[in-house]
């Protein structure tokens, strides 16, 4: 019952999914309890399996508490490995985190002499997806035999989450990275093969070496849309002034500062190839000539602002593909916002417009209320940005693909 208080509290990305979590004898096993809870917070049902070596580091009760289920420490007459990861097994994915060099090499060679490796053999035979998170000393990770075995696992279709190399160790990645890999593996892949460019966050227009003009944008909506498209199989380039610190496959981040920097980066990436451009950044409407030295304090100061280039309009000069545009207004009625969004949809030849009144909420907040407008849809959506982003991407897939 205690899990009901946290299940799905962070998101519902893994709702209805069952993840088997294999834990081996790395010291990083101490992080597996937190990982199990994080998966639960995203809606997953988690079943833990431990090797004998792992039980020397943490007690099975810890994972039983974290998952709400009895931890599997041996294969019994109940054929647990088949029930969960067999051809008709009711688990959706096998996540081994942490995985030692020993366990990795055994799986690569088809050896199963622990509950963790037996579950792996079964999952491979039934075609269940497997994700492995190595954790060991750096010297072990660099061992040629271990590297060859890791590559062998990749060739077998197993996904490897790259560890953090720090202090001479291949350390457990952050929980966010691991969970995002799980989500992407279990999501439908409507956008597989699509190249997506997303802009997010504010821009900063420099007044002098230490001062700038900007806005309250957090970049969260753009980040969540980028991740939602990535989960659905897209290759994503996020152009932003707000770093995400994410290290994900098929996900690049380009840091920019000013609106001109952002425009230059967008045009360069568009030229390289793009299927969907999402212009969700709160790019500056104005630019200013920067003073070479700090502006001295005076009773008053006059600034001359000039209109900034409009990113979508510049993109449309060279790009005929799909564009999702965003429109922020303040102090307007729903009817007025609908009219403004409709005009933008036609004027810039957009596939979708997402519009909102940021005086109400949205800029710099965790939640938002937006209008999603396409040629087929007029829908108001409200909630946390992670959930709103999912609805925006779903609407795009349904209406525009």
C-alpha cells in the first residue's frame, strides 16, 4: 500500500509497464533502491532479481521495500524467469543495473549461473528488450575482453547505458538518464527515422559585458517536447540557452546565447537535414548594440532597441518541411488567442501552433495552459509541462503525419 503514495507521482510515462530490475555485485547496487523507486514514480511496476554477490552489498528486503514485491534471489519451481521474461512472460523489459564485468561477460557467452543471468538468457530467447547499465572500475571497463563482450551484447540487440567515468571508475549514471532509456525502449516509435530540431529557453541580448536583456522562460516546455519526440524514436537536436546536461543517444544539445546565435544554429542544422522543426524558444523580439565596456550608473539611461530577426520567417525562406510554432501573449481572452494563433498558422504556413497567455501561467512555471491549433484541431490543454508536451506531440502525430 505504501507504493500507492508515490506511484506515478512524477509522471505516467511507464504506467502499465512491468520492469524486471536485475541487480549484481557492484558497489553501485546501493543505488538500485533509488532506481527502483524512481521507476515506480514514473508509473512502472518493478520486480527485483538479485545475484548472490549483490546480496553481500544490499539486503533483499531493501529492494522488497522499494518495489512492493518479494525480491527474487533464486529460481524455484515457480519458474520466475519464464513467468516474467519468457515468450508469454508478463514483464515488458529487463533492466540490469548495475551490471558487473562478470555478469556482462557471462551473458555475452550464454552462461547463466545466477538468477540475474538466467533471466537474461530467457529474455534474449523470447525477444524481450534488455537494457544493461555497467558499473565497475575504469580499468575493468577498458579491458579488451570486457569491451568485446559489451559490443557483442550490442550486436545482440541489448542497449547499453554508458557509465560516468570519474575518479578511476565507470560509475552508475544518474537516475534520469537510466529512466529515459527505459521510457524510450518501451514507447511506440511513430517518429523513428525523423530528424527533429527543437529550440527552447530564452535568449540573452547583451547590453554591455555584464548586463543583458532576457525574459522569464525556463526552457522546460521545449526540453519536454524534445524528450517526448526522442522517446518516440526521433533523432533530436535541441538548440537552447538552458543546458539539460543529458547524455542520451540520438540526442544532441547545442548551447546558444543571443537570438542571432540561435538563428544561425537553426539555419545550419536545417541545412544538414530536418523533418520537423519545433520553434518553442522564447527568442528575443529585440536586439541592441552592445557597449564594449560596462555602462556607468546614471540617473537614467536610454536604450535603442531594434527588431530582431524572426526565426520561423527566416527558416521558411529555406525550409518547406513541417514546423510547430509557439505564440505567447499576455492579457488576452481565449477568443482573441484563438484568432491570433489562427493568423500565425496561416501566415507562417505552420503545421501546428501552440499558443498561451503567459500572464496567466506558462513562462517560468512548472505547469501551463495552452491552445493546440492545427487544420484539424482546436484543443485547450492544461497541466504539468511534461504532460502537456506529450499531448502536443500526440496531436502532431495524429494530425500532421
